[in-house]
C-alpha cells in the first residue's frame, strides 16, 4: 500500500503541529477538486456539494455511503498528496455502517472524517429544523468509530444551538477521544473562544456563503482559536454563478459561442495534468 495513504491521518496531525490554521476547500466533483488542489493542499468532501452534484438534490440525507467512498477514491487518485477531509453526515445512520465507512475511507487515503450528532431527517448545519441525537447515543457511535479507525483523524460535530448544550457536547466528544470538535451554524465567534477554553483539542469552523456564521478570514479565525476551517461550498456556488451567467449570455447571443477565458486546449491541458498526477500508476496501489 502507498505509504502516504497508509498514514494520511498522521500527515494531517503533522500539518497541524506545523501550521497555525489549515483551510479545506469544499469540492463538488473530481474536476473541481483538481482545480482547488492547485491552490490549497486541503480538500473538503462536502456533503452539501456532493448531494447537489451527484444527485441534484438538497443535503437532507440522500447520500449513500458507497457513493461517497467511491467519490473520495476518485479524488484521491488525482490528488494523492493532498489532505482530504470527508463529511460523512451521521455516519449513514447506523453505528456499524459508520465504522465500515470509516474503515473504507481510511483504506482509500482519506485524512479525516467529520461525523455529526444529528438524527434523521437531517439538514445542512446552517439551516433550521435540525434534530439532535441523545448525547449518550451519539457517544456510543463515536466511540465505535474511534475504536475502528487506525490513524484516521476524526472530527466530532454538534448541531446544538444553545451555548450550554454546545459546550456540554463538545467536552464529551473531546473526552471520548475525538481528534477535533466542530460546532456548526454558530452565529457569534465568541463561541469559538468559549470552546477553546473548554476543550484541549483542535477547533474546526465551517464556512459557507450565506450561512448563519459570520464571514471571516483566516487571521480572524486563528485569533479566535480555530485550527481547521472547512469551506463547504465555494466551488459549487462559483460553478452555479458561472453557469447561470454563461447560459444567459449564450441565449442572448442566439447560440453564438465567443472566446472565453478557458477554451478546449486549456481544459484538455488540465485533464492531462490530472492524468499525470494519478496515483494508480504502474507499480503503485
């Protein structure tokens, strides 16, 4: 097995020890991952973005574990040296399934996973209507996941909204042995400082355009005590914007194509670059 794949989780831990803050860019397909990977070494497999791209549906529980594992494997194939953090929602309901998914993701080279304490029907963390598992029930699932992983970095996420409950849950996650904790959909950055004081593990922050959390740069987040930032949807939202604009222009021009920033040669060059970077070359697994 490729040495980098075998120790992807520890590579993330090493990066955390050497860097103040690590951004992970959310992607919606392998092509967007290859472009994001030119600028950042952290790739986030976003549930919101994958549900939109793979199914054309909202992120309310349609994703199957087999689809997400296959997607991660394809991304890792063309970005073999990148850190890849995977949103696995609630572990796909069942604790045994969550453990199976964690084992498979680790085997294909994922660096880490984010598992949440929502119960079905689930929602995007920045939307209303979320339901929470009982803490003891989630801890049982989390403990099984932690016992299953070998080196995989595990982020435990809560979707609680009240500060006291957020703190209670993240402290329990940290005590269970989670590598990092995430409170999603927070509206005030002071919550991050409260969490930093409450737990002795890295804090993760989720950035999503138009979400409940205030937009802020990496310097602000670092000062608030954040170590990892996952950007859920920048590629997806940029693609939607560009597609809407281009389709409107094409219609206004009566179907006439005009010179664009990217043409067939440029796109094909990127695809051949991906081919050269693939991790399944002869003699490698």
